């Protein structure tokens, strides 16, 4: 008996041809219930009429009905066996493989200082200001990501969280489209912006955390220095890619004349290449300089290649259930037994 129990318990661990019982322990109940049913039938099979001798019936052949009444219990025995098999959950394992992405966390920091009004970028022959060019490139960058969580921080004199970490890229792009120059007081707080971007991803469990910081100016305000923020990023295992946006030398900047017309004035907008390079180097990232739309687009394409999502193959199992092949016949047999006992095989009490 113990060997039988052990074999039942190992059916799940060692399926034959991928066929197995999910709850094999239930199978132990089958012989117990069948035995109890047989014992019960023997105790209750007391004749209604007693005879002193059976010689009067020696020449009489039992009819089919008589035999059926005697052995109808077999229907219930078979039904119990089938019910036990159904409760044990027979199933077939279908071995399948899936590729599961293991995404990274990215925080985008975008400069919204008034110098981003400078129109030294051109898209399809049409002059664009720096922010519009950045939005166009970042939009493609976001659409090319897969499985990564992305946050966005806009900044000028102070940082502003445009979007928390999310994989809802439509929501992220919608929030990015709302960003306007002048919505934050003017200035360039690179240190505070970097600290805010790092803060958006510091508590995540992702193995890879990245900040992409774009600015066209020099840190001139804020309570945190850029290098202090970079030290914090390195301590939190966050890699920082810095992008300096803007042409070198004088650039066209839109102004309003006394009559409200847009006129352009040549201004000089400097980028702190040295600080941005130091930030990237300290955190294991890279510094890029974008002087036109083509180079800006190439930079984000290059970052996209450097920070590609890794893939991890995981195996999972799908099971095909067969319990209904046992349950339905068992219920039909029980129903048949009830019908026969109350009609064709009905006996006197």
C-alpha cells in the first residue's frame, strides 16, 4: 500500500509523455470509496421475502432484469472511479518558450530656458527653434524604445516633473507636447535638473538606470552644483548622457519689434562643454554636441544603440485539461443509475 501511495505522489514530478495529474493525492481516495461502497451494498442487500428452501427456484433462469438489479452498483463504482480521476485533474503539459524583455529606466531632462527659442535648427528646410527640434527627435527616440520605463523632467531656473516613470508612451508624448518655453522661470539650473532626474529613478529595481540631459546653456542658478549632482548619480549607479544643443557662434533669435512683428537678432549662446563632459565621464556616460538637426537626431540614435534593452529567454508551461472527459461520463452514469432504479429496475421495499 505504501509503494502505491509513493507512486501516486510522484506522478506529478515525473509525468509520462507530458501527461500528468495535478492533484494525484486524490487518486488514493478511489479504492477507499469503492471498498466502502461494496461493503455498504452487501450490508443492505437483505431479501424482502424469505424462503425455507430454494429448491422451488432451482429450474428458473434469472431474467435480465434480475441480473441488472443485482449488478447495477457497477455503474456507481465506475462513476466513482471517473469522478476521482476528474478531481485529480488529468492534464497534458505543452512546453512553450517566450522572450521576456528586461527593460531599463530612463529619465529625460530637457532645457526650457528662453535660449531654447534660438532658431538654429532646420527640419525639412524649415527653420525651427531648439525646443521644437528636440521634441521631434525625442519623439522618435521614445517610439523606438520597447519595454523601458521613461520619465521626463523639464527645467529652467528649477526642475519640473513633466511625467513620472511610465511605459505608457502615448501619455509621455502628450505631456512632452505640453512643454513650453517660459512655463518655468528663466535660468539654467543644470545641477538641480540632474538631481531631479536621478531622483525619478533612484528607487527602482532596474539593473540599468540612465539619464539623458539636454541643455543649450551654462549652469547659472540652482542650489545644487552640476558635479555634486553627478556624484549622486554615480553613487546611485545611474549613467548620464549629456547633450549640448546649439550652433557655435551667433545664432538667430526671434524678437518682437515695436509693431509686434517677429524679427531676428543674432545672439551668442554658449554651452558648457567642459562641465557636461565631466558629468558624463564621471557617471560612465558620454557627452554629445548637436549643432544641427541631423547631428541631434544622430545623437539620440547613438544613445538608443548604446542603451538597447536586453532580452532574457524564459520557459513557461501551458496545460491542456482533460478532467471533463472523466467528469461528464461519471455524471451520466450516476444519472442513468437513478433513472433505472426508479423505472425499469425499481424494486419492492
